[in-house]
C-alpha cells in the first residue's frame, strides 16, 4: 500500500475518483431533494391542505422538466462557438508558423497541428449552425440574413 501512495499514478487516479464521487453525490442529492419534496406534498395532503395552496408553497411540480429552449439562442450559441473555435485554431496555427520562422527549427511546426483540433471543432459548429437554420426554415421560420440570429421572419 505504501508504494501506491508514492507512485506517479496517484494524482490521476485521485482526480478521477474525485470526479466520480462528485457526480455520484450530485445524482444522489437530486434524488434526495425529489424524495423530500414528495414527502412534504404527501404530508400536506394528509393534513387536508388544499391542492392550490400546496402548489403555491411548493410549486406546481413541473420544475423537473427542462425549460423549452429558444431556437434563436441555440442558433446564436452554435455560431458564436464556431467563430471562437475557428479563430483559436487559426491563431494557434499562425503562432506556430511564425515561431518556426523565428527560431528556424522545423520541428516546431508539429505544434501547428494542435491548431487543427479547435479549427475542426469550430467547422463542426458552423455545420451545426447551418443544419439548425435549415430545420427552422422547414418549420416556416427564416433567420434574417441582415441581422443573423436576432429576428425570425415569417
């Protein structure tokens, strides 16, 4: 056991364990909240509290359902993420190209490959943006070209 504590694997293993424990605790806490809320409702109903008053005090019970997402917000988020990631990718590639030119060391060019990752992900976000626009137009909603993401035209 003493050798494991001083091994180089203790930090990554501990990091993974902390992450797993945090996820499990979050899931357990959410279930615990729901159970407590259900018990409170049952106790109030058994005491004869009217349903309208229970809903006023504890809520309707629809808060477990995720809110309806705004399609324009999703569209704008995809576009914004695409712009940021493509910019980061191009910036990394340019940085390593310039660094290679300054240092005159060809091996530094391998760092430019790291810029291809955010660049590819950003292109994926642009593809997602165009697919979302196409889906909106199928439902009869057109995104205005003069001010992208700001208004819907029917």
